[in-house]
C-alpha cells in the first residue's frame, strides 16, 4: 500500500491551492487525485473573465486562473494522478481509488483534504410539472456544451434561476446568436452577483422576472415552451398570472450542492444548512486529519475566496502531520448564527492554540440595508462592522484577530443588527 503525508481529493482550484500551501508549509509527500483528464475543475469551462482580482491583482478567465495554479503545482513537483476516481475514504484515512492503469487500489494517508467541489441542482429536485422533453439542461451542462464542445443547445432560451452560472449563460447564449426571452427567479431578489446582473442581463436587454417561476413545461419529445407564473410571499404560484413563453431551450440555474457523498460515507458530520462538513478554524472536519475546503465545504461566489480558504486547509494539514497526526484536544467553542445569518464557517473554534487570525464566512438570510455585522463572545463584542447593504448572493468574510480570541471561552455569535 502506498503511503502519503497528504492526499487531496480533487484537482480544481481548491485542490491545487491546498497542495501548493501544504508544500510551502513543509509537506513533501503529497498527491492530488483528479477524476478528469486535466487539472482545473469547473474553471476549464468558464471562459469569461472576472477571476483573480483578489489573488493575482488582475482580471483572468477561468482557464487562465486554473493554469496559474497548475503551473505552480508542476514547478513544485507535486504529483498529480488524473483519470483517477476516489471510491471511498475510511475513517482511518485509507483512500480507495480507481485508475485506468492501476485498477482499484488502496492508499494510506496521514491527512486528507476534501476538495471535490459541487454539483448543480437538477430538474428532478425542482418538482416542475410536465414531460421530460429534449431541450432542458442545467446551466453548467449548457456552458460545457457551448464552451468546450462547440454545440449551441438552442435558439430560443428561457432561464430559470438567477444564479451566477445562469446569468453568465444568458450572455453567452446571446453572443452565440440565441434569443434569451427571460430569466425567472423564485425569490424577490437575485441569487447572483450584482455585477453579473448588470453585465449579463442589463447590457443585453434581458428581463429579470423576480418572484416568478416555471410552473409547466410544454412538449413531449422536444421542448415547445414553458409557462411562467408570479409567486406570492410563500413562493406559491398566483393563479391568473401565468404566461406562456415559446422556447426550445430551458436552462436551470437553481443552486449548487456540495459534492459530499465521500464525506458522508467517511462519517464526516454534515451541516444541514450548508450541506457541507462541519469544520473548525483550521477547516478540520469531525474526523481527525480530514479537512475540507472550497465548494465542497460551502458554495462560494468568488474563486479567489476558494483559493484563500484552501491555502488555510493546506497549512492546517501540514501542521497536523508535523505534530504527529494528533488532533487538537483543547476545548472548542461554537460559532452560532443568529438574526439574519444563515450559517457560519467555521462552526467551532479552538481558541487555545490558534495558527493565526480566524476567518468567519457566512451568508445572510435576506436583503438587509443600513445594518451592522456583530460578532460577540457571550456579552463581549469582538467586532462590529457597518454595511450599507447585505444580500444572500454575496458571501461575507469577517476576520477576527488572533489576540481578540485569546482566552475566549464562551460561544461566539454572529448576527445582523439593523440600524
């Protein structure tokens, strides 16, 4: 059985950034396992720009951003095994893999970083009535068809969901000569970044229908059109508001789900609010020596945040191996979301022996204007930050200084207070 100090599952932006960081912090025996034939993950099909402004201080396309890290991985001599599917991870960190050349094999890891990314929510999870005709795609599938395979799914398009991939595909389909009739969004606010609404919808005259959803799909063999209706405050369709949109393509951009089947089989505790692992400040899961980062942990809006988070996971994995693969047995305090905060990552913090400042990342439950983000330990205020507007589509990153957490023994709360 081959043995490694660190096995990284996934060769996307999170996996590569974690590998580079672990190497920089002294780990030598590392391997990246990637099921695709090349590194980069989802970035390889994201040919639009807007990546790297935080990490590289310049605007890059997805493939360019991925290539920056792939070059680092190669230059640092970190082994990569592509076309390799991870079948199972045991609680004692034995990883079962399937490789075209080696067949099924078990490898032993002193530490593991989960970086499997996320998947799109399919039509089956949306409960839309109608047949299953040709012409219904997830937005990511359509993106791969257009950008990587050179196929245009259709010419008359409706998009359900205003997630960032859906917004970007509205622009992409327009550039390919298709007509995007509308983007329907169930919520009263968009689930995508403001810049994407402006650049991908407003600039192309594509209407965004808030508080609307698809209530019927017409067509048996091929898609003929969809019926869109307005919804009330309980997201129930309002009778009499139905409108038929003829189309040959329906793209679904209705959310992303962390890819955690391996995590669950391993026994990792999953947070029902994020559908990702419960982690501490070092991104270690409930299983000693198993860490998680990137979209498998919680869905990010910027890949730059993925890379920063993955670098912390790599540093933490290196520290775990260097201290003899023993867990931090100091008491952990909880981080509890309250009053408008939907979840927090991390969910707990070991304050006794911090490696550095602590990042608390979260999303809010709705739109808040003229408010303050308040972080407290018991009644002691650790941080208060004013904000003009907070929206669910943007992930917040709050940094608590290491010295502010020294000696803290009460649970920490994160809340939104309206001014």
